[in-house]
């Protein structure tokens, strides 16, 4: 019996035999996995990560500022930053007036803002939580941005570009109901 125990102890302490008996499989809490996916695309610019999701605070707005349809609260500006814009030859037709624009060294793009619109005015962004108001979106020249339509063509410089917009609450013809509100607007960048 001693010889059998000695052989068993010797087998367990043998480095060659011990290496063969170690389970190298998956042990709970001792392994993991990282999946990496992506898509390679060709794009004249990259949207800055700070620009792709923004919270815009309009603050407290007194109903005295919004007595009749068309009255607006204070405007709040926001920026969309495009980085690493490359030079490219561009030709573009303005969809609102049919004119053709072009540049030999500037990428050109349209912006498109998409949101549910207010039932009383298709250019106002619908708000949730209150009634009698919508949100008016304008570009840096204070031109109304029409929801679901391309903006006028924008010619970009090489490197970084900052697109400026502003938004304000606007009274509609519906009965005004006060309280907290929120809205969501998606945007798309179309390069040509």
C-alpha cells in the first residue's frame, strides 16, 4: 500500500504529468471576450463626438413672453463641429432654387433635421409635456430650417468647421398648457 501511495504522490508532483492534468478551458470569472465591429467609409468630414449628442437647456420661460401665436422665447445657440474635412471637388444643385454651385477644393454638404412637427405648423418641432408651443430651429443667418428638408448647400473648409444653429420656443394657436417639456431632433449630414 505504501508503494501505491508513493507512486500516486509522485504522479501528482511530477511537472510533466501535472501540466497534462490542468484544465485550460473556460473557468467562470476567469475569461472574457471583446467583440470589435466597424464600418470603413469615405467621408469628407468627421462629426465631432461632442456634437453628435447634445442637451440644450432653454431654461424657465414665462408665459407672459408667449401671449399670442408667433411670440418666441429667448434663442439658444448650439454648434455642430466637423473635423478632419478633406479638400474635394464638388458640384451641387440647390434643391430649393435649382442653382448649381461648385468648388474645386471644398467639400459641400446639406444638413437635414428630422423630428415630429407640431400639428399647427410643419416648421415647428413638436414638444412633449405641454401644449400651445413648438420649437423653431434657425441657421446662423436666422433662416428657418424646414424639418425633413435639405438646407441650402454648405461649402466646408479643409480641417475643422463649426456649424451654428439656434432654437427657441414659439407660441402656436393651440391652448397654452404650462409645465416641463422636452423634444428630440435628429440630424443627418449629406455630402456631395
